[in-house]
């Protein structure tokens, strides 16, 4: 099968460089099937970690990786078979995804799907309306150690899980939306859908969000700032108690890219839109809980 010609939207994340390395450089973890040929270098002028990076990434992508920089969405879509929407700022995702979905170009939208639940719902609606394949995920969902634990049938049904993640904050993408999505993806990998309410406690160094599932199961996300923390999840199951630590044994982005390429080739997303939407709902309910100091039912947001 010939390599798919891929275009990138958004030049403000290190994912650009890692994706280019993994698809263009021969190595044990090289991901085949995708040729990144063009990019639309958008960024957010009100986020320093966005606008301070874009010029350097434009230089690297064009000079080192041979990616053509284009000035319009129309030009990008005309050149490419598939799209990687990599914009760091979730607020841009709906606007940038809309012409892609209307053009029916299969698209991967990097985490999170959007910076709020309303935008996320509209992206999913547009994908369905235009019959355009789309999915969104954090790389942590496909971490080697997470996937190995999911294969393990010895510990029985998962009755609860506690995820932990580093969690920097950004006022424009509040609460879990900026970085907490990594922990939430791991949590949902094992818990699945069905969360009904959440409660969030926030201190200077920690977000602790507790979710209650319809079945009575409880899952938590601990977002950490300023003290030692990696990525991981503790599983409470029928037969065993298990701690899953993400070791990076296989590069995160290689695992994610393999899923992306398979999705582009088949049109079948590895994460269903309903699950991604519930995670967006969870994050917005957590932020509402943080602000209002009370448990918030996810159904309040519909």
C-alpha cells in the first residue's frame, strides 16, 4: 500500500518533530505508511508556549524534514490524503477541523478533542454529518505498559482505578483540558464509559478529580504540579490489585502513530467518539466542580 500523504495543522507542539522523525528516519520504531508532506503553521498569539515555538518549528519542519509550508487550508487539503490536527490549543480545534471534515479528509485531532464540551460535540456532529473518519486521543492510552495490562485477563473485572499524571495549567484551556487529559485517557482505558458525576478538589500542587460510574465503581485522576510524578494507573479488580507504571519502553508517539496509520488505512477509529465525548464532558464537569465547589452530574452539561 502506498504511503498516505499527510498534512499537519498547527506548528506549536513538539509532536511535529517526533512524528516527522518516526515516519522519516529508519529506526527500530519507525512507523511506515505515512508521508508528512505539508503543513499549515497556525498558532495561538495569547499562549507563550504556542507563539514562542512556531518559528523554530517552521524552520525545522521545512529545512530538516522537507515539509512544504502552505498559507491556506485550501492548499493543504488539496495536497493531502489525510490530516494531523496538532494545534496545541484546544480552542482552535473546532475552527480548524471544520473545513477538514467538510472536505471528508480523515483526520486525527491531537489531545484534547477541544477545550470545552460544546466544541467537542460540534466536531463529532460535523464528522457524522459529513461521514468523515475522525478520532482523538492522548498517546498515553496506547502506552506499551497500558496496552500490556489491558491484555491481562488474570485480574478479572476492573472495579475501580486511580490514574496519576503530571498536570501543568493554562488559563485558556482550564482544569484538566490542558494536560490532565493524559491521566483521564489512562483511566478510561480501563474503566470505560458510564461516569455519572464528578467532584474536583484543587490545591496549588494538585488536582484530584473523583468520578462515580453508574455501576457504583469509582475512578480518580490525580494531576500533579511541583513534586515527583510520572504517568500511571492503579487498578482495583475482582482478583488482583495492580499498579501500571508507564515506563516508555516503546516510544509513546510510535505507539500512537501506529494507531493513527491503521485508522487512516481502515477508517475505523481505535477510540469511539462516544467515549471521547464523555471524557470531554468529564473534564468540563470537573472544572465546573472546581469553580463551584460541589459534585457535578455529567447530564447537567447536555
